[in-house]
C-alpha cells in the first residue's frame, strides 16, 4: 500500500529538522531522539505507525499529520497513545497537524473512565502573507535561511494566504531554489512537489508547477522510501518467523535476539501470541 503524501512529507521534515521542527509547532523542549514506531496489538492485529519524538525530560510527542477530519480519528489516536504508553510508560502529548482549510475540530474525547485530549495545530491560522514576505526579504538581502524558514517554505501554501494555492506554491518553489545547501534544496523541492500533487486540482496549474521542479527528484524520493519500507517489512517478517520457531523449540530470549533483529519486547509479545 502506498504511503499517504502527508506521511512522506512529515517523514522528510522530521528527518531533516528534528530539533527545529518542534519549535515550529510551539514546543520549547530539547529533543533527544526521533523514531517511527510500529505498535502491534495482538488481539486486534492492527499496525499503527507513529511519529514519536522524545524530549530530554523523557516525555513523548506523538505527531499526526491530517489533511482530512473525521470525528472517529480521535478514537484511533487514543488507541495508538494507549498502546504507546503501555510499551514506553512515559507521558505522551499528541499534536495533530491539520492542513488545508481545517479548523476548530473536536479535541476532547470522553469515554467514561477514559478522558483523552489532543492538541490541534491549524496551518490555516498561520499568516502565509507575512511568512512569505519575511523569507523573501531575507533571500533578497542575501541572508541565510534558518531551519524555521525552510520548514515554513514547505508549509507556506497551506497557511492562510491572500493569493490562491497555485500562486503560493509557485512562490514557495522559487524561494526553495535560493537554498544554498543542495541536499536541503532538493528535499524541500521534493516535498513541495508532493504537496502540490495533493492540493492542486487544476491539471494545467499542476503541470506548470511540475515544470518548475525537477520531478525526477520526487520520483527518486518516493522510490527510495518505498524500497526501504519493503525491505524492512521483508526482514521483519523473516525474523518473526525465525523467532516463532525458536520460541517453539524453547530457545531463550537472549539467543533469539542474537539471531534476529527483534527487540526483547517484540520477542516477549510473540511468546504471548504463539
């Protein structure tokens, strides 16, 4: 199954700008690790992929990137957080980043004994006009762009703008071409291309935007991501089968760890399932 565009974009942003990304979302804590965890609930047999950042005080930040809004999303987030807390035993704050024109969603869930709350971050409430003019002024003055500027360029078309999305995408693409670090420039252009594919419905405008970007960069990015994901799945399935056989033979957990890449927790979970 192909990954959603927002997953790919969020992955790239987190990998490029982990420490600075959280500042963009108003988090004033030092991040010590970034990871994507796969949580498997044995009875439901459902995998949930999360973007999780750990702060220096050991608290966790769980990010979700949503381009749609459904009330039942809160239930999904709650289950994911409950599983993550069961696994990590650390306090979790979930931040749901809403793109496009979504605002004023329900952020609280009352499930009787369970009270759950997320923090909503609305892109549409950011001033795209002021952000664009500020970054443009830096570029024209020859000033270097910081990490916050680069993140802002990616999200610029999704902010509140006085111009249409097509125009703002074009302006963001042109700003990206001024980024001096070629790796960062390539990544930002690729992310903008992916975002344009999702949010620009006019075929003619989309074609013009693609013409401004080397689309081969985007295809390479998606392909590499897909190949790596497929490789991880194959390795995990192989190691899981090996572990199941070793568990059936009564082999100790330490030995199973030696012959697979599974963690102690994953092996213990398998022992409960077989």
